[in-house]
C-alpha cells in the first residue's frame, strides 16, 4: 500500500502548481484523503481534505480561495491545484489517506517539495 506524491517544484510568487497523489496496492476510493504540508522549522499543517465521494471539502484558512483539492477515484488519484502561490506556501507537501474512518490519517505519501520564490 503506497501513496506517491509528485508535481512539486520551484515557482515564482503568484504562480501555480498542481500536485498529484497516486495510490497503489489498494484503492482509496472509499476513504477521505488529505494534503498536509510542513515548512522548515514548523509543525505539520493540514491543508485540505476531500471526502471519499469528492462532494465535501475542507481548507485551511491560509489556502482558502487559492487551493483546490479534487479526486479521480477511477484513477485512484487525488490532486491539489495551487494558485496565487506565496512564499509562505513553501513546504514539503504530503498526501494522506484516512482508512480508519475516525479522521486519523494512517497512510502517508513520501512528500513533494514546493518552493515559492519572491
């Protein structure tokens, strides 16, 4: 069971990136999925959550209106579209799955680095 996050990179402030998280080993189509991030010297932060149907989403205040989480269950993939990026968005971004049903993220990807230059 594995989650593979990719799509990070270096982008100028105001730019956009799209992160993808592909699952293998099992399907996560019945599980809520989330993106987290951790900036250097800071604690890990929940960025966005999407329900298994994709009909309910949650965003941290810091990204609301700029980031969009989505999923394609047929492809077993979750996305994070990031627009109007700011230097404060610089972090390693992780995708995670809640297979417990208790809002506990127990399956994690390896992370992809997003660097936003000013």
